[in-house]
């Protein structure tokens, strides 16, 4: 009889603990939390914005006012070239008089294979001799769709008269930044 009584007490305790556990789980909000990090890396093989390497896509000319009042091509433009997909160079010599201007144009292509358009911005310009030269830049289009292009125009203008024995030079850096949109 005593063993039956002990069994009933143990059964009662077990059932009580079971009900308390179920009750606690039911009233306490147990949530599921997942921690982690997701990474997406750019694929530079798909988003391609670059200078056109075709020599016919680059253009340079100058305009100078001659002593008789006519506009002439006065500057010598050397080494107009696309060095790599992202670097184009030029060297201009011969600008002398106030207002003499050299204009350089480069074609920027969007050859993206992922169908993305590119938003272009001129993010930095450097003119190491702003006392004598003005530098301006212009993009024909600020957004280019795949297989389309924009023309980057760079103008360098003499803004201060150069005296006969004076030689001035400037180094120009223009940075165009494409952003995938």
C-alpha cells in the first residue's frame, strides 16, 4: 500500500511539473532569432564604363585670336591618347595670348553586360596653375545606358596675358566617376 501511495505521489509530482512547464512555455513569448551577415560584392566584369580606345573617338582642337582678329588653330596638342580603360592623357603647347583655348574631347562608353545604366559625375578636377589657366569640364550626358556613350569635354583657357619671356604650364587631372544605377 505504501508503494502504491509513493507511486501516486510521484505520478502527481510528474504531472504537476509537466503542467507547470507547459504553462510556462505557453505564457512566455519564446522568439526565434537568427543572426548573420550577407555580402554582395561588385562584379567588375559586368559593370564596365571606360574611355573609348579608338583614336577616332578622341578629338582635340584649339582656338586663338590672331593679331589680325581671326581665330586660328594655335596650340600643338601632343600625346592625346587613352592609356588604359580609365586613364586618358594629353599634352598641350602653344597657348600664349589672353583667351587662347584648347579643347579636348574623349568618348566614355558604357559596355556593361549586366544591363545597368551608369551615372557619371566629374568628381575631381586639378589645375596646378589656376593663376594663368581656367579649367572647365562638361559631360554631354550624365547618365548613359548600356552600349551608349557620353562625351567628356575639357577646356583649358589662358586667363592672364603671358609676357614674351614668360613660360607657364599647368598639369590637369580630371576624374570622372561612374556609379551603377
